[in-house]
């Protein structure tokens, strides 16, 4: 059985990992500098949890393509769609590309371009469900160029937090 697994790309995982580390260090330093845990600091520190949760999600996020169908584990849970049950496929360009795969029962699987090998994934979907590929699919897929803006913003934010942290420590 032919099976291909696609996971979050390394740069995205690295960017969020760096952000998680900088958040934890930054909020930890705030709590240490305050000398006590106040209600305001607790609320402020709770801002770490969504970032950590999304980082853990990125580590688990995947798309598995087999001869039977496509399985997408994303923010909305795990979805498996058989190739024979696909009703529609669309590829949406923009700063971030999205691949939408719908089945006959209304189940929708969404794949964004933060997967390593996204272009190969697009080719696999086309190969396995050619009759469901829209007319503009090849044009949109061939114009695909990965945007690194989101990752750059995350890295800059993490470095800014680390700069503030280290600058406050040497004072």
C-alpha cells in the first residue's frame, strides 16, 4: 500500500518553538522581577497557553495520503475522506494557500501550505482524484510560492521579547 505522510514544515515549527521559549522566559522573568504572583501577572502569563497549545498542534498536524483516501489531522480534528467519496476539490491562492477537499456528505478537510512538501501533496491529490480537480487547479498550483512572512513575524516577535528580556537583565 502506497502511503505518504506530510507534516508541518521545519521552519514553521522552529518559529513557533522560538516564540514559545521566548514567551516562557519573558513571563517567567516578569514573575521573578515582581517577586510574587499577582492576579494581573497570572492573567498575563495565561497568554502563554494558546501559543504552547498551537505549537503542540503543529507537532501533531499531518496529512496522510493512501490508496484509499486522504486523512487530515488539523485544527478541526481528524478527517478521512475516501477518494471515491470526494465531491469537490479547490485550491485557493493568496499569501497562504489552502486546499479544500469536500466529500459527498459535507465533510470538509482543509490543508494549508505550512506542510513540508505541499507541492508534492498537491500533485498526489491531483493524481488520485483527477476527475474532481477544478479547471484552474494546475494554473493555481504552478503559481504556488511559499510565503515566509508569518514565520518571519513570529521570529521577529520572539527575538524582540528576548531582546527586552536580556536588556532588562543587564540593567
